[in-house]
């Protein structure tokens, strides 16, 4: 889940350096090597990968850490503020560090002709287009933090006469925001009580340590968890497990080499002897296999987290952007949006499963290099059985170290399952649901917020007022499953600004007539087959999201694609749905998503590894997406049919625009 999920690129991100199986959960104190992952959103675009927050930059030079504050213990409580030394850079770096100011000042000036060169009749559309163009550049370059750029409509839209400040501000928080808040509250409880780690170790204990099975287990756990909790938190937690597993493999290899060196001590007497050369080749082969396994496990954790986000409505930010856009588009013509939590599972879950299985097969072929096309999990050579058994023992020990499931963990699990059931059964795609028992107006945000509130109500332990220990009554303080400090630390607050900014510009594009005008210009695609157009759009979005915030590009595309669909005579969701999902196909670059960045920061994966494996996934994922849209997606949502209400609305809008 994109929190998580996340989707802002931090100006100076600091990523965790997972080294042990218990280093992420519960969250450790912030040190020079680690940063609280919960503060980063799932589909953010980190500007620099693998950075931490040290007092020096690794070359002995001090970096800027902000002022330090010290308070004396006397009655006056005197506060002394000392300036920290800043990093010394060359003249060239000093000049280039001003780039963000150049972008902030130059961009509004460069785009001035957008509304200065049009007539008065189209001024409102042009001014709206100007605001969107400026925000798009700021979002892509991140001259300003993405959350700060998302506040620009509150200033620019009223100042340009596109929308009032009241209407603009009101667009920032809606039903979709409440849905996300409730879901994240439950997800945070899962993180706080280590439920996700227990699930991960249990699955790995079942699948075993054979490389293909281990890869499948890492993939399955990461994929499932990222459906519900932050992609960033999921990847960070899984990377601690991956690093521990790799360390176990490495230690066993070192022990094996030491034993062979002792047994075959004569090998070193003649380095060019056949036995010595064979021993050297065996070592190089073992090292290469270990490196490939390291890359496979690490990349699988990142890719599975990205893919898992598309399986559920609350999995990642772009899903919610589509959900809100669909509600508005259908609501404007008096129709109910067909996108709900349960209907999303019908389309997104099978699609996500197909993509993640294709990813696993690709990782097996590229990195594990299974001979003879064998992809089964029971073909480990006899010589490796003992090594794999030791890894299995380590996994069992780590799972046993968690102890029996606690009352708090059981309560969180039950609450989570009930929430998912409530989401699915509220509206069963027109076949009824529990919402029919209540007055009209309920949505998926209703159970979301209810169960979110319950996290602050349900106790984390059973009351023990009647227990007796040593002949005396002993009591423990009863606390709820969640405290506000947990939420304050882990909730991606800046995500709501990004979503809100998207809602504001989408509404502005509609009321100003810009969306209708863009739809008319896109009629040039009318001569092409609609499925070819969908394939082209999906590829454009898929590769654009490698360098642009997933949520930002989804926000920019939704109003354009909805109008384009209507203009081409298809359902508004025909282009919107696949495009929103395609924003999660970010596999090629470390900066594409935080999961990619976390894996890259571990040091086991190079950029070329990510590009070479991710490019193939980008290429094959889009055809799978189009296939899903053309088959079960079209059968349920009727993507190739446009409701008559949209045709009437499009005709009237066109008449108003040309009058």
C-alpha cells in the first residue's frame, strides 16, 4: 500500500540500511545510518538514492545539519543556538545549486504566452492550462517539494480567475481522503504490532530455502503486504529479512571455503596446478551464484511491492486519484461511479497476480538461470541440501523468536480481516450489500473510518484485574492498539496535499472548459483503433513514471483521459483505469519509487541491473494490462461502451464552448 506508499520525493531522503532481521520493526531510533521509513510515501521519487543523514559526507567533510540548540540548567533557561558548519563545494557546484530558483522563476515566465496569446473568449481555459503547466514542471523537476507545489492551486486558481478560493480549498479534502485515512490507520497498527513480519516469516518457513522457492516466498509476502500497508514500509521490512538470509548463505559459503582450504592445503603450493585452477573456478562460480541470488531477492522485494499496490483500491496513491476522478466524472452526469473496493478487486487483483508471476518467472530465468526450463521448487542438488536446511533452521528460529501470537496481534488481524470483508460486501457490484440496510449515502470511507477509530478504542491487552501473582494482585496499564504518536510518525500527511492539489486542478479543468477543449483536440486519434491508442497511452505513462511521481502523473492525466474517452466514444474508464495502473509499473530506475531506492541503497544491486531487468518488465506489463482490460475488465465495466448520459453532456458542453 502506498502511504504507500506511499508519493513525494524528499529533497534530501534518507533511506534505511537494513542489516538484520529485526532492524526495522519495531522502529528503532533515528541514527546516522537509518531514517524512519514511515515518513516517506510509497510512490515518491527520491532525488538521491542511498543517502543517509550523517554528520559528515563520508569524505571527512562536514555537511549542513541545521542549528544545534542547547539549554542551560539555570533558572533563566538560556538557549544558545550554534550554527553548524556547511559543506564546502566548488564554484561550479555552488552555481548549479541555484537551479531550483531558476526553475521557479523562469517557468511562470516561459508559459506566459499560454494565456497572453489567446482571445478573451478562451481566457479561462488558457489560464487554467497555464496553472497546470507550471505545476507539471514543478512536479517533474521538484524545484519545490511536491507537497508544496500541490498547494499552488489555492493561490494561482483564484488569482487567475479560474475558481474561487473557497471552491479550490474545498476540493482538497473529500471522501477519498477519508477512505485513505481509515485504511492507513489499520495499516499503521499492523506495522506497530509486527503483524506483517510474523506473516512474512511464516510464509518463508512454509516455502523453504530452495532459491526458487525462497524467491517465490519473498515475492508472495511482499506482494500481499503491499496491498494493505505502505509499499515503502513493506520493502524496508522485507529487505531486513533478505539481508539476514543472504548473510546466512554468505557465512555458510565462507565456512565451506575455509574447510576446503584446510583439506586441500596443497592447492596453494602450485597455483597453476589443475586442482588449484579448478578450485579457483569453483569459488568464482559460487561467488557469481551468490551475487545473482542477492540481486534476485532484492529486486523481487522492490518489484513485488510496486505490483502489489495495484491489487487493491487503497494499495497506492494513483488508485485513489482514479477513484476520486471517477466519482467526479460520473457524478457530474448523475451516475454512480462503478469503481468501489470490491469492483477494483475484480479487475486489479487478477491483473496484479499475473504481473507478479511474470516478474517471478523473469527473475528466475535472468538471475537464477534455471537449466532446462525447470521452475519447480523441489530440484535442489543433493550437495546443497545441508546448506538449505541451515537457512530453513534460521527462518524457523527467527519465527520462533517472535513467540506466540499476542492478544494485540490477534486483535489487529481480526480487525483487518473484518475491514476487508466490510469493504468487499458493502456493494457487490449491483448485487446488493450491507449498505442497503442503511440510509443512502454510505461509501467505502464509512467502514474505513469506523475501524480506524477502533484502533484507538480496542485495548492492546486483556484487563487483568482478577489475576493473582504471588498472592497479590498485579495490574498493568491498559493502552489502546494505537497511540496518536504512532500516527503522527507514520502517517504520510504530505500525500493528502498531493491528492488535494490533484482534485483542485481536475475540478478547475472541468469548470473552466479546458478538459472539453483538450478532448476535442485529441479527436485526431479517432482514426486509430481504440485498443492501439490504449496501448500507446499505457506505454507513455509506464515510462514517464520512471522519472515522475506516480501520483502526480496520474493526477495530470485523469481529467485529460476522461474527456478523451468520451470524445472517442468509449467509457471514461477505458483510458483512465489502465493509465492509473500503469503508473505503478516503475521498475527501471532507483529513483522511480522508494522500494526501488531502498533496494539500490542496500548495495547489492547496480543501476544497470535494475535497468536491464526492469526494461523487460515495463515492456511485458503493458500488454498484460491491455489484455486484462480487453477481457475480464471489459466484461465487468463495459469499457468499450459510453453511457448515453456522457454523450448528452458532451454535446451540451461542446455547444457552450463554441458559443
